[in-house]
C-alpha cells in the first residue's frame, strides 16, 4: 500500500493542514516516502463516515447485494464502516453466523463491516439469540437488532437490555407496534392513505414502542438505540427520555429527512419503505431533532431489493430503498445548506456518534497523527443529477434517481487505502 500525501484540505472546524498517510495511519507530511499526491485545495477533509444501519443481504440474497457491492457503495458514499444488520438468511443469531459474516468481510469488503447480531433467534421475537456467544466470538458483536421486525414482547425486550448491559452492548429497536401497524401497513396513516386505499401506519405505532422502550432502558439500565425515527411523536418521546437521563440514542434516515408522503401518489414502489415516508410536519420534526441533538445520528437503512421484489402492487412489494451513496448529499441539501447543521455537526452525526454506538476504536476518530487513516474528501458545492445506474449497488431502488442534489464525495480512504476516487 503506497503512502499518501494530501495537501490543501480544510477540516470541519475550518483549520487546514497537509496530511501524510503511511501504513494505515495519519503521519506528519514529512514522514511519507514515495507518496501518491492528492491535491485537495477547496475540499473538506472529514473523518470517514460510519453508517449505523446497513442491509448487506449476504448471505441469503446475493442477487440484491453482497458484502463486496454494498461496501463499495458505502465507499462511494464516503463511508469507511457500516453496521451490517442481522436480517440475513441465515439470520445472524449465532456466533457461527457472526463469524461467517466477519470473515466474508475480511475477504471482500471495501469498508469495515461491524456485525450486528439479532436480538431473538430467527427474528421470531420469542427467544433471545446467543448474544453473549456472539459478543465473545471473533466478530466481537456489540449491537443487537431484529431490525425489519420490532421486538414486540416487553419481557423479551427487558431481558435483552438487561443481558446486553453486562457486556456494554446496545439494543437497536425497529419501533413498530405490529398491532397498530401490521405487516400490511405501508403508507403513513393520513388523508393520503385513505385516498390511495393503502393500509395505514400511524405515527403512534412508532412512538408507543419508543415510549415503552425508554421506560425499559431506564428500568434495566441498558443501552437503547432507536432505529429510523420518522415521526414528530417519536422525536418528542426521545427528547423527554433524554431530559430524564435515559441511556438512549436515535437515528434518522436520509429519506425521512428529505422525502415525503407525496412520493407514493403514483404507487411507485421505489418509495415503499418501513417506516413509511411521512408528511411535512414529521419531516420538520426529524430535521429539528437532528439539529438540536435529540436525534444523535444519521443511519441510512440502505435496503437493496432485487427488481422482482419491487415489481409488485404497492401493498405487496418489499419495503426499503438505497441510501449509502446519497446520504451525505441529502444531509447537505436538507441540513447544511439550510444552516441547521454545521460541519462539526455532520462529523458528529455521521461518524463519531455511530462509531460510539459499538465503541469502535478505529472509526469516528479525529483526523490526527497516529490515528487510523479513515477519511473522506468532500466538495461541498458540487452538484449533479442522480443516476440510479451510476452505482456500485446490485440494486436499483434509488429514490433520488433524477433529482438534482449535491455530489460531494471526491475520495474515500479506509485504513490508509483509497477505496473510492472520483
Ligand atoms: O424498509 C425497510 N427495509 N425497513 C426495514 O426495517 C427493513 C428493510 C429491509 O431489510 O429491507
């Protein structure tokens, strides 16, 4: 791996310095030998982005995504690490499954893959997975989630939080009361769901579970992370819980920051996602939550789906949309360009906070001599029309296709290696 010399870049705090990279770490510029020069005048240098929520689909649905293609999409989006959700086939619910995914990543990934184990065996919601064994395995699992499904049983959730606490792991909940918003629910419950004739998914199906879970986090002393918060009510409950000192973090997806219920008017299944796209008052609430820190981080919920799983009537198609390649673009468009989030805020919510979820020693670190060389070079003013075919993902369910958006990612460096360069 060749040394790198990066000149002219500015950091999130406005300071500038040249950077050397050698043997996977930042070094003083004078310490590099026979280095490849990267001229970064006019660019921002940010710590490599970390995704709290990625679906890689391998093993099980390699036609939709693989570890190789998903992490290449991550690199193209400026990410140097992703948390790989457990709803695979087989489910990541054992030490063997966790180690298999970690080994696969070791051979094929273009970004660090942080393995997420499931909370319950087979995501069935009844019996805890081998959480302790997954933690002690070579995969070192520190986050557990049944994402895609909600852990509905309060006692199972209490036990998961209590057990995970003993090894400082976090339980990430997909908050969806499946009695209020059943498996068929696919449209924000509102005038629109009624008019389109689609089964409604009320905001309270999210906030009621978040309210229960913050109470269980307090009762158990465990660590709770709320996935893809999409409602004003959800943000309000988290704000209340944080004010009471509950150990809770939360994420918002790029699509819930940017896209709304109006997108589903044409029944285009690209826009079917769970939780569903919401109305303007909810979009405003999640933006405000991210701006004031109630929502700690951005998690993409990158959910690739093969065409045959999307080419169905709206209520039958699989939910989910791509997110890794355009996440920073959407955050710049919705939060930075409007003055609601500054660059240190971007670093916090897209790198440091997601890395802290699983106590990473290598990710979300400052750009400084001696630190692992995880970096993204950003052009904050470039724009382009998104083309879903210009993608590393195996899937094409890109909700930003055809939109004029920032085009910020110039280069990504993971552990001293260039994983993407425009
Ligand atoms: O839309 C979604 N798709 N939401 C989830 O929670 C799961 C994800 C998937 O795995 O496809």
